[in-house]
């Protein structure tokens, strides 16, 4: 009986040890997963600048080109009398850079340029983008993505004009049509010419339509 009892005690001790080892492995695995996907510098994008009285902001993962035009827009909008043509030109450039630079996006949910879209169209724009341009972007929260993605290296406005716009219950007799030319770090077949339409909403210009030219 004593031998049997000792054997049972050993089995019980061994079982407890196995349980603790398994718990240790689970906790360690969870910690590593958290560090890898939720607490890494790569997986964290923060807003580093916001404009007063306008819905524009600058993210920490913005490219050098985007930062350049963001600063120009910031300076333009600080003026007591904003040059609307220049304003339209700059937001067209910023949208084009951010939307078609996919290399700095963490996932296919990270839609660029959305801050320049009319609020009434943002949800539709985001949904359509996830199923088209952004559909095949691989997750890069861990910072280990090897997928080659486009980065805009140059953006120029080839034409800008005032037009009358009236579509989808949105209208403006002094809207702007802007033609933009894009160049990429590597040519991966993304659009090089865009046509964008901006209308007035309150004190700002918002993008209501764009497409390849």
C-alpha cells in the first residue's frame, strides 16, 4: 500500500509539473505574440501633426515626399487669404501620393488619402479601395513583409481649372478639376495620370471623384 501511495504521489507531482510547464509555454507564447504584433515600433503608426481648423494630419510613416507637400499645404492654409487654386493643387498632390504609395501601409485596411475625401463618401471610398487597389497588400504589422509595393517619388499637376460639378447629390459651380502626373520609385503598373474633382464643403475643398486619365 505504501509503495502504491508513493507511486501515486510521484504521478501527481509529475502531472502538476507538466501543467506548470504547459502554462509557462502558453504564457510565453502569448507574450511573444503580443510583442510581435501589438507592441512593436513597426506596427505602430501615430499622428505627429494636425492642422488647426482643417481635417488634415500627418502620420509617422509618411514618406519624405508627402511631408514636403504637407508642409506646403500647412503654410498655404495659415495665410489670411488662401489661394484656392494652390490649395486644390496641393490636396490633389497629397491625395495622389498617399493613396498610391502602398509600401508604407501596414495592412489592406490602411487606406491612404481618406482625409481628403468628402465625409459623405469616405465609407464607400474605403470599402471600394479594400476590394481594388489595396486588396492584395500583405500584412506588415510584424515588419517582415517582402512584397514589392509602389511608392510615389514625384507628383506634378499638369492642369487645373474651375468647373461646374453636379453628380450624386453633390454640386459646386466653382469646383476644381485637377490633372496629376505620377512617377514611382519602381514601375509596377500603377496609374501615372489621374483626374480629380474637388468641391467646396464649409471652409475646405474635398475630393468627390477621381480616376485614371
